[in-house]
């Protein structure tokens, strides 16, 4: 058995590992609707509860609530990624969420937070309906 240098090996058999395939960057500012949000939209429409999505409740910050129930001061948040290490469970995201929810409360809003599982099981819509109707 003969040995060859690394340079010779690469010359004979290729450069080895190719550069990693680049992933497309997500377009900033475009929000993708989650499974939980899609389910809640259908549930709210079924009960004829008027709502607004991506409601900007603060005048100087770019904070948005997932849903605002029209003619009320009720904001709904569907927290995604709570089991998969999403931003709501990591330090910076968690602290940012607290600041946002506290500001909404100080502005007179009620904030209801639900997991995707709570929305898809029907738990969330029962609580929302209880407050609205």
C-alpha cells in the first residue's frame, strides 16, 4: 500500500467537501401565519367575532399583537415554538415579550396568551368567547 499527500488526494479525487448550500434568507417584515394562528382565524370567523391581525397597539414602538378583538381592548397572542426552543422561550425573546405585554397592560389592554395546542384543542376560543360575548 502506498501513501499519498493530502494535496495529491484532492487532485485525484476532488476537492473534498463542497461549500455548504446557502439557505435563502427570510424576507424581513413578512410574517408567516402559524398553524395556531390559522386555526384561531377560522374559529373567530365561525363565531363571527370581528378581529384584526398584526395589530400595532403602541404608537412609538413597532410592537404588534397577533390579534386584536375589534371594539374591545383585548389582544390575543398565539405563542409558537414553546416546545421547540422558539424565541418565546429564550432569554432575549422572553424578556422582549414581557416588556411588550406589560406595555399593553399599562395602556389598558387585556392580553391573552395561548399555545398552539390550546388553540387547536378549542380551549383558547372558549376563553375568548367567554370574555367577548
